C-alpha cells in the first residue's frame, strides 16, 4: 500500500506512480538513489555530441554542395535528413525509457530542470539533432555536483556557443577584429547573467555585460573543425566584471572559468537558483522560507547541488499542498505511461516513425515541442500556461489514443486508485466507473485535474 509520502515523492518529485516501480520510502532513500550511479543512462544510452555533430555536419555539407551544383533533386539530402530524424526519435525514446523505467525519477526530473535552465533550442543553426546530446554531455553528468562545474560545462559547450551566437563574437581590438571589422556579440554574456546565474534585475550593469562579453571572446566552435579557443579573436587587456578583474595577460579559457566560478558563488545566484528550484518542484508562488532555506544551503556549501536538494527535501513546505503544480506535456505523457504499467522495453521496440507519431508530435500539439521552447528562458512554469482549453483537448485526444492502444486490460477504477493514491475521491470514481467504455474511462482518469497536477 502506497503511503502519502511515497505518493508525493513519486508524483511531485518524479513522474508519477507505477505498479512496476516501488517509490522511495524516505528522503534519505531519494538522496541515496540520486547520489549513486546513474543506472538509467547506462541501461538506455543516448548518442554523444561528437557523433550527432558529425552527422549534422555531413548533412549541412551535403546540402551546401548539392545547392552549389544547382541541383533541384535533393534526394540524398532528404535521405540523410531522415536518418538524423530517426536518431532524434531514438534519443527521445531513450529519454522516455529512463523516465518510465529508471529507479531514480528525481534524477530524471533534475536533468529536465537543468536542461531547461541552460536552454539550447533544438532548431536552426544546425542544432536540431545535437541538443539531446548536449543535455547528455553538458548537463546530466553534473546534476549532483557543484553548480560552478555545471555552469562551466553548459555555458562553454559547443551547442550553447552556437545557439547564443558566441561563435560570431569577436574582440573589436583583437587581430581578427581589426582585420575583419567584426565586433562583439553580447548574447551569451547577457543570458549567463540574466538567466543562468544572477537573475533579471540583479546587481549588475550594462557595463558588466559588455566587459563579460569581451572576456568571452575567443570561445569558438565550428561543425567542421570542432572546438577551439581563438586567442587571435579575444579582446586584449583585462576585463572588469562586478568589480573584479580578469585576464590581462595571454587570453585563455582559464580567465573565463574564473569569472564563471565567481558568478556561481554570488549571493544573487544563490537566491535565483533557490527560487527557480522551489517554483519548479513545489509551487508557482513558493513559501519564502523555503526559498531562503535553499539559498542558504547553496551559499553555505559553495554551490554543492546535493546539499541544495537535501535542503529542498527536508523542508516542510516541500511536502505541503499537493497539486500546486501542473504537469508539463513530457511529464504528463510519461506519468500516463507509468500509470498504465508500460515497461521500458515496450518503448524500445517502437519504431522511430511511431515514436514521432505517438510522442514527438503530440508533445508539440500539447504546446511543448521536444527541446524547443520559445527562447533561452526555457518553458514557462505557471500552471495557467499549460492547463488551457486547447492544451487539455490535446491531452484528452492523446489519452484516448493511448487508452485504445495500451489500456485494453486496464480497469479505469483500478487505474484511478493506483495512479492517484489518495487523490481519487468517490465522485471521480463514480464518473470513471460510469464511462461508456473502458477506453473512455481510462481517458477520464488521465484527463482529470487530479492526474494533470502534482
């Protein structure tokens, strides 16, 4: 019998209850699972960035060569593009397998949280097929480490450099800048300060952004040649960011890392990260005491993320008022698959074209195309953004399709009991039991307010 703690641990900090998976029985068990080996990544691997980048370059290069020849028949380009789409669908499938079958759902939720915090939008600029690999390489290995290491990993990763146009940023007084006349691009510097560390309205100025942007020059990536630091493109001289001086000698990545380390330790960063975590997991309007508790844990531990997660899970507010948050489409779909006892092996057998039909396309209709938020600030957290008439219509349509495909042996009332634990009241059970068909009864459970919130 699932108790109240287990239900909240599975629903608020995971992807919902499943008869195939025993939820944790204590905070210590949750933290123990999280601090242990990443078994889900081992069981269900995702292609690395180098592989996906090489495949993307082959596509871009072939498209360029074919167009240069004046060809209108791009059969080979389309063939290669389809192969990359199949790879993308497999990566999405592996992400779903981890979420429905991993014994450490809190880790999977944290990976999704940090991937959104350090958003790289998977479209344009050659990024469509490499973003899942970026999350795998730059985010996932660092979610239980120090924030400074996660920050450096994400913000100097090739995908981030391409996405925020850092590869176009040239020091105006650098040798390359003087020859080419090209100048500074402040996108990465601004987003690091506004979104990734200090937060909007924090204690920095436009001058800090400009100086930081000058410090970042030299970071470069090209799909053909890979990553390198171009000292000839770096703005010469020292840069002052938030009152501290960096560089001045031979330009190097070490100076950039030093600035990122200091931004990671800033009190504004502690408060910004604390509030984002509380909003994501607990409430759109979290208790200020919880936010302060997380910020203190962040500062006192020098950004040790395990200490921050411990502070989150040990606070009373973290376990109060269930149903404060709306499930985003990916979470909703995964929780439905878990409730229906779909094993990871089933997802692994689905053809890429069907992953696209049953998972990838429905997510977009629900308002959350896979790894494609509208901008670098990621997906909105507010429940009102997700629980809309059109969004719910898309969820109901998907629920009916899944119920028809996977729920033929599922009793709707039993589904309500096991998926919602104590959240299935008598009225809901009556409505579900009175449904005209098993399919409609299952869809009623999956479309219910209780199931769509955490």
